[in-house]
C-alpha cells in the first residue's frame, strides 16, 4: 500500500488520517477534500509520468469525489495528491460525454475577458468575482497518455483556468484584490478558532 501512496507523492504523514482510502479497491472511493490553508494547495504539482490502471482508477475516484462534493471541477492536490491531474464535468454527472480529464495541461491560447463569481471545494462557502480569459485552448493528456487540444469559452474556460491554477498552487482568492483576500483570510481564521473550518 505504501508503494501506491508513494507513487502519487504522498508520505505516511501526508495521508491525513485517511487509512480507509484504498486505491487498489475496485469500488469507487470518495476522497476527502483538502481545505485551505493546507500547504499542498499552495505548491506546484509534479507532472504525471505513468499512465496505467492505477491512474485510471484515480481518475474515476476523482470524478466520484467531485460529484459527492457537488463540484464541477476537482484537481488532484485537492485530495492530497500533488500531481498535474484534474477532472471537470459542467453537467454534474448528467451528460457522460461532458466528462473531461486533463493531465499535464498547458494553456496555449487565452482571449478576451470575463468577470464572474467563483467558488472552490477547498474554500467552502466562499465566493468572489474573479477576472479570467473568456476563451482558452488547453493542450493536455488523457488517462491513457494521449495528447489533444480542447477549447473552452465562458464557464468551461473559467473551469479550465481555475483547475489549472490549482496545479500551479494558486487559489482563486489570490486572483482578487488584497483587501477582499484579507477579509476572507480573517473570516477563515475566525472559523478555525471556532472549530467550524
């Protein structure tokens, strides 16, 4: 088991009490979502280099974890795995064809601007307006290692940028004004002291 955890850059200490998590089990597994200010959310993730059954099982588990948390996107660091892997489904499980896997993604084109409200599974109940590109093209691998390009506009473009930010150790609160960010950080510290975070 330790070898499997090590493959994804997780140490014995880094399991965060998730001994019940067994990625060798064929049944879907729901990972707990890592909350800010966990350091793993603020570090750049390592490239994925092995495209095997373990990776494909992880991808499936990430989709299930995302659905359980009622999200439309989830990056591997958000479940404690520092790898360049993210999953997106704007349909929230309604349209299987809308499931997107991005491994080792790179944004190759950004156009236009949009300012919309964003939230994050690692920052529950916190939402702020964030400025993003309105259209992007992303080059990425799938769970079999095949490279392709995907174009996204509006919400999909925002999801691409938000999730790729996670892989670079950037949360959306670091793309808003210092004043708004400070208010959010104070709110989080207050909730931590009250045992609510």
